[in-house]
């Protein structure tokens, strides 16, 4: 309850501080919000609104393969953005692909958030050796790029799990790999906040009257970090979507049977040279604008929630 | 000492500085006028935020945006310098007007040897070879009292103590023989024991070189010891300006009076330190009339309505309606 | 200073041992190494004998020690996928990646610093705003998309530059270089831009914010008050003072370039270590993955050490032990 209140408060502050920004930048934020909302809705309701179910093999006809977008010669209104090599409607594959991309993104951020917050709370509250070990791991991991960490986790999983099984769990491996590569920033932020809070008198008092440490942390410390956590999560969502797309593009992410935006771009990339650019460029455009919009929202949230920058 | 026959070295006439911000304009300096004669030391005192440093920054053309000179003129030896293009003003800075800032710890670039910084400054303004500049730089360091100057010349700023660094800063300000030095709280950041040394040094050097000084400080003790004349600033205006003895011993403006009351003095006939009630107004809430009127013990109706201008009172000038018409008329009223 | 470097070296060794242990763990716990070496029909006794002869039954510490000793000599075993010694595979792929990474890093540093200084000195010019907007897009576009777009424009539509491979290479000893042939240089252009662009925008943003910070410091104000020329202030005093943080981040970014080369090499089919690594991941070719991991860690650690040494070159405050800091 308290967390929700704090959360709403954070949002209200963000809304208030918006006044300080020039009309131009808030207009940019408005556009970013709209773009994000449209993409989210299109992804969520893809089964209802997509012109075609690209995974229903019965509805596919190879004759339709490589149909160009409608405004080009030979275009067909059944395929507004053209069709791919298997006769699937590119618009529909993008809508279904965004589902996978966004789902992986959100779940990976959620995982990173849970791990990071837990590690930060433990590290900051208990200090000492526990803190030293957790922060050392964080340091080492932070000096390697997230994509490398995710690749390693993915590679190791492939070594453990037989190939046939791997496609089935690929979705969860992706979430695990990306989630594990993003927890550090949460842990550091939460740890810092805990170290500040834990010496405050009300926390000491709560400890004296015998309230368990876990409860103190969750009730009193956590609400204080919701603002920064929200900002990190927004920016991490952009990073997670890019990382997922990159892994899928590299062929170690979402399998072709459940393609994400990255998988679509990977497949489309093969047809760039033969002139069927739309198979690759449209998913690419959606990916780029989605990430840009989320990044803009993240930037704006950070400025709006950080009074120092004003 | 000020002599009316000679042309003043620096003349500031009706200087106005405004800040242009999101919430409109703030008047930071309001109609500030004063002059400095060659070789003279003018002390500028006032609380922080009174506009002392801003006046200094305006003179050397280093006001930072959104601050801007919006009125008045600044003349150096009779020539206007407030409207010069950047490049011409740059040639004046360091060459004709030197500057010393508050914090010697941060005034020097930590990544360059002090010698490099001195040579760079000399060669920017004077036609000297590297060798000549170096020789002159070492002499300067000796002159500001840095032991084994030739060796210290090649040291980095962090190898000097605070007091020594301020000596280096003074050497840097003097190295192109400027006619005026603007010293902005040169001792505030230093240990009390070193403050006196630095002030004595500055005074001696300026006397030897015939350099005039605008000494900005909030330390009346330093002013009393060093300055020839004093300007007292309050809320962006000059409250009182005059010879140091007059201002210190026979303060006219009620604000100066309060300020002097706040200095403990040996053998003085006051038995307690007085204190001015209230605080200086912020720039966005300066009252109409005299800026000091809400705190002034002798304020009357006119003070709340009409802004006082500098009125001559004997050898001083005072911005206070108490001195309108005849200088001493109401002096008895606040004693 | 010596103490500082020794401490850094000790840290570096610790990081290397950690990475080596991860690599070792991959070798030992991911799948059974014996399975990868012998056929299906090998008997249990034979397997056990092989296990014994390979020392796989030795205590963990001993096996780890042996692994480190072998790794130090560049011995990582045989690739499961290609049945060739890993060291030879890596060595063949190394020049391609290094040349790509070096050109990309140079592009990133040169243009990043130049644009950063410009946008930092003149934050309100429209050109600065333009560069900043572009940089935000640069940060948001995934590397592989930039590569694909470049290929589409310059290779497919305009037909100016090759879209894959290294072009003709010249062998100098074991090193193969693309710098000496026209086609080699042409082949480098698109991949190095793709790889360097992201780092360039990061460096530019960093230099810009540092520049803005430094321009507000007292010593810059004092330098102005001394009447120094803008040139001396901007490029002498200000730029040098922005270098310290810029070196740190740039150093880390150079390491990241090696890692990000995986993506660029995939897009452009560039025959380097990244491509080798990604193929190994797809086939769970553990020896190659382990070797790559260790090699990348070595490069990271070496770059970090160089960065530390550069600090001493730039910042005199660090050179004297116990010297007072100017902050």
C-alpha cells in the first residue's frame, strides 16, 4: 500500500516537474509516449487485430512470397507492408514479433529488478563480507558488456540442454541471460539507499522494538528507491529489447518458430541483396523507433525525478 | 589618495547588471558608481550577495550568463571598456587589470606546473622569449616570497600549501604589470594566521609597483588596515563610499553604522557588539525606496517610497535620505 | 606509484583467475568432455582409462592449476566443432578482429572527442543540438541495424563498398593484414563505422559533459581573468582537464569494442574472433568459448592497466605519493 502511494507520488512529482521543461521537449516526450503506447497495444492485441496469423500454416501460400508493400508495383492490400519469403504478412509478423520482444524485455527487467533489489538490500543492510562479495561480483560483471554475459549464459545453456529441447526453453533462457546481465545497477542503487536509511533513527527504533529486519527493509527502505528503480527500469527495458534483438539476430535468441523482432531482421537480412528490403527494414524500423521512444521516456523520467538537474 | 585633478584610473558610472531567467529579470547591481585613482586601494565591503564580486566580474568582462550589463559604463583611463569586443577586452585582462580570486586551491590548473602557467600568462601579454619569461617568472615568485623560487617554479600546484598558492596567484595577477588588480576575497579561504601575511604582501607589492587595488572582502578589519577608501554595498547598491577613516570611525549610513558596530574594537567606548536585526533582502524581494529601510532604525516615510542616491557628506558620499539638504542635519537623530 | 601499480597488477591477476575459473568450470561441468572426444561405442572401461590418463579424476585444485598452466601457454584443447586446435583457430581470427577494432576505436576516439569538444564549448549552437540529437539516435539504434542500413545504402543501392569479408589480405608472418590492399581498406570502411559509431556517441556525450563541467571551474575563470586566448583556454587548459575521466571511459569502451565486434562481424561476415565465438555459442563449442573468454579478459585487463598508467602521464597529482590533492 505504502509502495503504491509512493509510486503514485513519484508519478505526480514527475507530472508536476514537467512544467519546467520547454514545450519542445515535452512535445517530444508526448510523441515518444504515443509511439510506445501504439506499439504496446499492437503487440498485446496482435491476435485480435493482426491481418493474418503468420503461424497458422494453413493460411500461408508460397505464391504470396515476396509480395512488395502496397504502394509498390505488385503490392497487395492483404499485405500492407509486403510479405516475406514464406508468404507471411510482414505487418502481422511484426505485431507478433513485438509480443515476443516486449515480453522478453519486461520479464528480463523484472528478473533483473528482483535480483538487483534483493542483492542491494542484503548487501546494504548486512554489510561486511556479504557486501564485499556481492559488490565485487558486481564490479567484475560491470566491466564486461551485458551482451557478452548474456551470450555466455546462452552458450552454456546450449551445452547443458540438448538441441531439440533448447528451442522450447529458448524464451526462458533469453529472459535469464538478459536478466542476469542487468541486475548490477539496481543492486548498487538500492545498496546506497539502504546504507543511508539504515542509520536513520526510525530504522534504529524499529530494530530496537523488535521488528524483523526484512520487514523494516520492505516497509521503510524500499519505498525510497522506487523513483530511481523506475528510471533504471525504463532505460533497462530499452537495453533488454536491444539485447534480445541482438541475440536473436546473432541466431542464439528467439527461434524462427517464435520469432522476435531480432529474428525477423535476421531472416530479412538474407533478402537485402535480392531487393526484398521490406522483410528486414520494417521490423528494423519498428525496433529502432520503439527503443528510441523508450529511451526518450527514460531520459525524461530521470530528469523529471532528479531535482538536482533543474 | 584621491585627488580630483587627476583622471581616475577606473571609473564606473551608473552600472546596472541584470539576470535574465525563466521567471523574468532580477536587478543584481543597481546604479553603481565609483572610481579608483592610480595606485589607490579601494575596499569594497558588504554581506555576501550584496554585489561586490559581481562588480568585479563586470569590470573585467567576466560576468556569467544569464548575468548581463544592462546599463551604465565602465571606463579605464577615460576609455570605455564595457562595450569592447571580446578579443580587445581579453588583451586588457591580465595586461591592464589583473584579478585574484577567493580560493587559491582551485584557481590554479592542477595539471600544469606553476611555472608553465606564469610563462604562459607573461607571453600572452608581453613580447618575451620563453627564457626571458621564465627568468621574470622566477623573479616574481621570489618577490611574492616563495623560498627557493627557481626550484619551486617547476612544481605543480598541489605541491604548494594554501598560502603559498595564493602567493603564486598574486604573482600570476602581477606578471604583466597591470595598473589595477581586482582582489575578490583573497584571504577568505586561507588560515587566519596566513591571512595577514597575504594582505601585507599584496599591500607592499601594489605600493612598490604603483598598482591600484579593488579589494573585495567582508572583513572590515582587513579594509581598515589596507584600504585608502571604502565602498559599502547593500543589496546591489552602494550605501556609502568615502575615505577609510571617515567610513570606519564616523559611519554615516545606518547600515554602515550597524556594520561597524559588529566589529569588536580594542579600547572602544562601546561595551557590547551591536547586531543589525533581520537579513539582507533577496534580489527578487528588494523593497521599494531604500533597500535597507525594513531593517533601518531611523527609517521614515521617504525611505519607503523614494530610492536614495549618493549624497555628498563631507569627504564621503552616502545614499541615505537622512543626509538630504544639509549633511549633518539629522545625524543626531540616530547618533 | 610502484605500490599503486603492484596493487593494480594484483587485482588484474585476481580478475584473470576468476575468469579462468569460469572458463574451467564451463569445461568441466558443461557436458562430459569425454563424450565430446570419443564415439558412442567406447566402453566404460576405455572411458575410465581415458579419464584417468587425462587426469580428469585428479582433485579439482590440481585440475584447475593444470588448466591455468595450459591456458597461460595458449593451450585450450581442440574445438568440438572444427576439430582443430583452438589456439590455431583463435590465432587465425585474431588479426581480422584487431584491425577492425583498432580502426573503429580510432574513429570513435577522434570523432567522439572532436564532436564532444565542439558541443561542449558551444552548447547553444544549432549544430551542437543537431549532433546531440543524432547521438541519441546513435545510442538507440542497435549496432546490427546500423550495419544493415549501411549495407543497404552503400553496398546494395549505391554499390560503392563491399558488404562482407575482408577483401584481399596480405600475410606478414602469421599476421594477415587488410591495410595493404585497396580492397582490404574498402572492406574495412563499413564494418569499422558500424562498430565505432556507438562508442563514438558515448565518447562525444562524455567529453561534452566533462567540458561543460570544466568550463565552470575556478581555474578556467582565472585563466580568462589572466587574459589567455580562447585557444589556450579551450584546448590547453580545458581539454587536458577533461582527459582524465575521458581516458577511463574510453579505455573501458575499447574493451567493449572487442566484445561488440561479435555483432559487427556477424553482420559483415568478417572472419574474426567474434564470428568464431558466435558460431561456437551456436554449437556449444566450449573450448573455443573458454579461450575467447580468457582472451577477451586479458585484453580488458591489459587495457585497464594501460589506462591506469596513462593517469600518471596526465595527472601530476598522482605521481607523488602522499602529495596533497588539489580538490
